[in-house]
């Protein structure tokens, strides 16, 4: 029997810049996330390179000296991939590949690669392929192979096209074909949403890797794929859930992330339609993450971009089982920071004054689930009776003795 071959991780280095709009702390946070993205894609990070610039260099993103330092390091240590934290322009990408002679990726390309790995259904694969072609089209100058050979023969001996023009035409045709295919699927999915009847629709939203799929599994007793990696779930999953004796539809959606590629926002339109058409949003937050407040802001910004920011919402702060902090000494007079604020202290901050119902849970061990389920029930019930005022007597909430 053949032994199972272990996964071979690519070795990579990360590159980021400190600018007027991004200080060192923010860059460190972004680079931590970029390293997690690289790990999710299948790479191990050997080293990080950072540089302070007023703005990224228009030719090579980093300065000439830093670029040479990176080039020498990857050559000496036989590193095959260099990953940049921001999206590179076509000219920057071309210059860097020419000077470093290794594979160059930017944050957008890395996220697209993860999406391509994780797409399971035909619909998700079509969405990802469209996003990849839209990203690739302006960057074709670095491609050296034909996507398709020109046809020869009688009547085909005119001035013809250059290789790059041929490739661009083929990609434009492919983009048009994929858009048409998605329009058909979008129409079918729109019909499916209409056919779900008048049941209240609840959508789980949040930053990637905050525990939405784990929460989905716990509430719906289903088996949605969940993993401690970014973008573990791409395909939208809808399950019927009953709390008390009130049924509703619960949707698990793709996680959001800062600097989300515009190509993905466009190609994942129907996935985001599940959020747009939901009656209630359950915003799941990983409170154990040092940057959870920034994650909330990023999700709210995307919700505003897709015109879903005014919907009723419940704030669910997850992973309280992973929450930890460094308690300050009594004689320590330095100002408190995020790292030494306890969970009880967090609950007394702006969270307590939020306009949305708020609950602190652990989806993994179902801590505080009765409180959260009662909160969801109350919101779903309110929406239901506004839609069916004569059905109010049919439903009542009862406490589950077991946290199921």
C-alpha cells in the first residue's frame, strides 16, 4: 500500500510598506493576516520585509535598495515566491518578476488562489474563474504562452494578431461567456429564493474565520465544512432552523476580509444577494482576535457597499473560550490597552451601548447558547408577526434544557 504523500508547502517571503495612511502597528496586523492567507493557500513564510515610504514606489512598490535586498535573500535561500500585501499594478508586477526572477503574488492574487482552491460547486468555480480573468486581463504583458493557438489555413493569412492581442481577445470572450453563464444561474437562484416562501431569512455575516460555519452547524444540526483557515466556506448554505416552534431559514455566507478584491465583490454578486435579501443579519465577531474592532468596521463597510447596512442585526461575539488578556499590576499607571482589558470590561464599553442586541458566546462549546437563541427568536418573531399579524398565537418560545 502506498504511503500518503505529505503536502509540500511553498516557501515564501512577505513584503509590506509603512505609509502615511498605514502605521507600523497597522502594517504588522495586515502582515499577520497576509501570513495566515499564505498558510491557507499552502505556503510557509520564511521572512518579512518592510519599508517606510511616503507612498509605494510606482515601479517596484518598494525602493530600489529594498528590492535588491529581497532579491538577494530569495536567491540565497532559494525562495520561490514573494507576496506583497497590496495589489500591484501591471507595470509593478512586470518589473518585479523581471528583476527578481521568482513568482510574484500580491494580496489580491493570493485571495483569488485561495478561492479557486476552496470553490466546490460549479457556481462557485464559475464566480472565481470570472474574478481571475478580470484580474488577469490588464496583466497579460507578463504572459509568455498562448492561451490558444491561432487557426491557420486558407483565408487566415491576413495581417493576423500578435500573441498578446490573441490572448486578450480570448480572455475577453471568456469573460463575456462566464458573465452570461452567471446571469442564467443568478436568475435561477433568484427564483429559488422566491420559492422559499415567506419564511423569515436570517444570514450569518462576519469577517473570515470568526466561526460562522461552526455556529451554523450548532444551530441547524447540520454538517457545514468548518476549519481554522481563512475562507473555509465559499458556497452559500441555507438550512431550515426551528427555535421554540418558530421556523426560519438560516444562511451561511462567505467571510469578508479587508482589502477584498473588487473582482470578487462583482463576481460573487449572487452570494452577496443572500445578504441583501435577508430579513435579519447575525454579525459574528471573533472577540479573541486583537483586531476584532477593525474587523467589525470592515464588515460594516462592505455591508454599506452592498446596501445591506440598514437591516436589523444581532451582534454575536464568538470565541469567548479563546479570549485571554494580560492583567495589569495594581501599581501600573500606564493607560489600558486592548491586550489588558478583560471580557467583563469589554462588555461595559461601547458594546453595551450598541443599538443592536448583543450576546457573548462560544459556538464551539455552546456557551451562552440559550441567551443567543432567545435573542434570535425575539427578532425573528418580531419580523414574522409584522408579516403575518394573525399567526402570532401559533408561536411561543420555550427554553431548551439542553444547549442543543
